[in-house]
C-alpha cells in the first residue's frame, strides 16, 4: 500500500468546495471553503470532447449550469461561456466551469489541499484517469501538500496511477462491495472512501484493520460526524464544513 504518512487528512473536507454555501465545483466554492476554515476540498473532474479536464459532477450540463447536453460532446470552447453559478444564487452568477489547471492555481493561492475525484463519462475511464493524473503531476506545485485521487472506477484509478504514480489513491464505495479489499489492494490504495450510510462500527473496524485510512461522505450532521470519528473515520466530506469544524 501507499505509505500512510504521506498524507495528513483533516477532520473535515469541503465537499465539492463547500456545496451547502456556494455552487459546487466552482472557484467560488473553493474561496468559500477557505473562508469557512477548511484546509482541504473535494471536487469532481471529467473530460470535455477535446480532452480538457474540467470540474463537473454530472455527465450532463443542465443541473449545475445554464447549458444543455452532455459534457463529453462539448468542447471546452463551447463550455467556456456557460454560467455555473446562477442556479445556486444570483450572487454567484457568472461563475465559469473551471479547468483543472485553473482550479489547482487557485488552491495554491488559497493554501487548500484536495481530494481530486476522477469522474469519467461513459467509455472514457482510462483516458480521464490518464489526463487527470498527468495534469496533477505537471501542475500541482511542489510546495503544496500532496493531493489524493479517488474514484468509483477502478480503470480510472489504474490510469491515474500510471501517469502520476506518486499521488496516493482512495477507493470510493457507494455500497459495500464484497471485493473492496481486493480492489483497494490491486490499486495500491492509501484509503477507502465510503458513503457514511453504509458504515457501522464493525465495517469501519474491518477497513482500518486491513490497513486503510477511512474517510466518509457526505456528512452534514455534526452528531453523525462525531459517531463516525468514534468508529475510526479519519475525515468526513461535508457540504457544510463549518458545522463539523464547530465541534
């Protein structure tokens, strides 16, 4: 496994920036997370038709932008004029869909580390992992703490490992998989990132006893965060990082 001492996870990581306070996966979300006291953020990265890595969660544009259609069918030029903030509130009108390299530059300015979730569209897992890995390897400042890659898609994490072998990896699970241990071992993962709803004390202990760091998403209730911490969860992802920081 990747050496566990290469990463120091905080108690809370801002989910998609600070998605409860600002539009997800935007530069405004990163600024908001930093202002709330977060030291890490999580965000999603996918590819445009012309293979530019950008921050977007969905395969389609409608939910979080004023655009329509599939991300994988749009060039970056076609996306560059879209509004990714007004849907959340007029105070954020005009927020762009960020390129990954632009996001990294802002993280450097803000002093934020990151969990970079590789979110490939259908049929593009290897290409997405390869390009995201290479971009982070090339653009992540040497003076910053190392980020972490995560993905639900083993093929994407494999490609990221090949293009950025020194960046640690986390295996994402929405449901408890029978083969989670085999998958994490094959990918040489540092950590397991679980939907907090599938965790209980026994499962948390199994993951930790197997030698993996344990993180949980998306936790917006402070009492639940405390319970997860008691079970050995090292860090929670939250839309409201300020709620967790308050305790």
